[in-house]
C-alpha cells in the first residue's frame, strides 16, 4: 500500500490536507478528503476541466449524512502528474491507488459532468471495488448523443488536431479566472449565476484555477478521448447507477442522458426540472448524500 502525509487535525475548507499517492517513480495522484473522516466512503470525480477542490461543495451534506468523500485530481489536473497516453479505460489505474491509500476496500462513486466516463469505466472493470454510482449532469458517449453542443465539438476538435492551441487557450482562461469575479467561471455552467451562493461560486472558481495550475494536459486528453468511443462495456456494470440530470442542461442536453439510461441495464434517471448544468450539481447534492449506502 502506498502512503500519504496526513494531519491529525482536520483542516478548514480553504486549507484542506492534500494527500499525495506515489503510483510509480514518475507519477503521483493527489486527493483531498471532505465530510466525515470515519464515514461511508465515496470517490468524487470532478468535471472536465476540474480538480479535487470541487469536492468542497459536498462538505456540509457529507458531514450531515456521515459520508467520507475522497476527491482526487485526475492525471494532468491540479497536483496529479500528467499521464499523456491514458484513456477512459485506464480510469481504475488512478482511482484504486486512492482507495488503497485511504484504506478503503469498496466505495461508491460520484461523478460530475466530464467525470462520468471514468466512473462508468471503473464500474465496468473493477466491480469488486465499487458498490454504487451517482452520475450528476454526466457527459454522455457519442453513441447516446445526436449532436454535442458547438463549444464541446470545438474543444474536441482542437484537442485532436491542435492540442498546443487548446493548452494555450486554457492557460489564458486560467489567467483571467484568477483575476476576475467568480462569475467568469460560473457563467460557463449556468445561465443564472446570480442564483449561485457566493461560497459555492468561490469553490467553482478555485476548482477551475486549480485544474490548470500546473498542467493543461488533463483537459486536452479528456476532450479528445471522450469525443470518441469510450471503450466501456455498459453490460459489465451491475451496480446501481443513478443518473441526475437537469431538464435545462445546455452543456450536456438531457436527451443524451435518456439514451444513456437505456444503455446501462442498472441505471435510473432522475430529472431535475428547470435545472441547468451547475444547478443540477447543487440541487442534487442533498439527495445524493442521503442515498449513500453503508
């Protein structure tokens, strides 16, 4: 088992302890814990782009419901090392080291937006480590989507044909996000940023900035890979899969979520009326935390 440096006293939200897990001589995965240190464990997979910081949105509800949230940076985000040749099928290689480091045998999975492919991949390939899945406003495979939004198609095209241009674009966005009001980032995920509480908006901003703080490779790889066949056999998933999706989500239109429900035998779709991408995350959080099984 790999080891990490932990503090004896749980830090405040803005100074959460970052655990570093060496995977091999060249790579490491970082993660942060939220909620109850001795609670029921779940792994939270952030969006694309994103980081472990977004897990802070679960802190209060996780504490109330006795849930221990393990939130890793996927490779190439935040403080986790880039893995240039990884694919969706490799998701277990960066999640199981986190489970081992946290001394967790089985856990639930929560995935937001671009974390969806990786959660489903892990459930299909490491079924013995996963006991349930919640997908919130989750990205859908090309087979489940008539046509993705224009911005998603543009990013996928840049990631495939001119990745250096996309890395430069992300670097510029991070520079602006650091200096501007949180609405600069929040507005990418909701049409009504005035309805997002200041504390939540700050977390979303910090998550975006941290995603690109050391590398832009994670997002470039994921926009490239998730626009093509994920290589996930949905018939291999036999744990409960709850899909939470907003009826007004323009980042990931709900039609794709309805088709994905039909492709996963154990999936059940929960529709949040009038919710967009970020509102789905904020509104579903209490239900997700209440539904975590021992």
